[in-house]
């Protein structure tokens, strides 16, 4: 093995190590963002599960940021009431 081949292999190994660390860091950040969104949802909608809610003025300011979570919550609540009806609705059976 020549010196150039050794240098090339070391460069490729270093590139792979950097990529692995970048992917791990990205995965960790995505996990943290998801957990912060869950915490934010619990803070704003915590009164539904018995936690003290934030002051109304703050909650009203935060509601527009909760649009996706509220949409998910209402769709799950609708599905919980009539799961068979939701399935039949998806299949377009009359």
C-alpha cells in the first residue's frame, strides 16, 4: 500500500465518521424539538388532563401556534367516538 492510498483511505474513513456524527446530532435535535413541542402542548392544553393552565392572556397568544396539535386532537377525538364509521368513511362504503 502506497502512501497516497493510505492517505485516501484515511480521508474516506474521516468522511464517514463525520457523516455518522452529523446524523446522530441531527437525530438528537429532532428528538429534542419533538419533546419541546410535546411539552408546549401539555403546557397550553394541560387543563384538559388536570394540570394547572397558564394565564388566559398567555394561552390566547399561544393558541395560533397550537393549530396542528389542536387539529390532531380533534381528529383523534372524532375517531375515538366512532372508529368503525371512520374506517367505512375512508373506504367510501355507502
